[in-house]
C-alpha cells in the first residue's frame, strides 16, 4: 500500500537542501520556511521546487554604531541587512533589523 502525502518539496537555490513540508505551496509563491544556509551563511528562505528565482543577501550599508553586536553576520563576519527572494512575479524580503536596547 502506498500512502500519498499532500505537501510540497521545498529547496534552496543556493545550497543542496531539499525537504518536504506538509503544506501546499505552488511554484512561484513565497513560503515562511527558512534554514541556516551554508552557502549564504545566514538564515535564508526555502522555495517550492520548480520556482525560477534567486535568493540574495544584502549587506548593511549604513554605519554600525551602537548596533554592533546586535547585527546579523554572515560566515565572513560581514553585517547582513536582508535576504531577498526575486521571482518572475515579485519579491519577498526578510529584514534582519537589530532590536532596540533599553538601559534601565
Ligand atoms: Zn541554502
């Protein structure tokens, strides 16, 4: 007996990760599934298999100032501001904003 599971194969365009999730996502749609990508060195989104896209990290371009220590760094130590998924029908962006600090 073969059991067919309803779901989607999710892949990373930058590394060889391939996983199955029990959610229905059509190619070309975004997901909320992320993984620690060894190729990008940061948390990066997975996309449904068959999606024509690119996933890129963008370095923080402004002064680190008091945010140093609260920033997301890649495997080379560079501060990363966001990771952007660009598909033929749009973009998704995950921002790595440092959190506010309060001294009491
Ligand atoms: Zn990856």
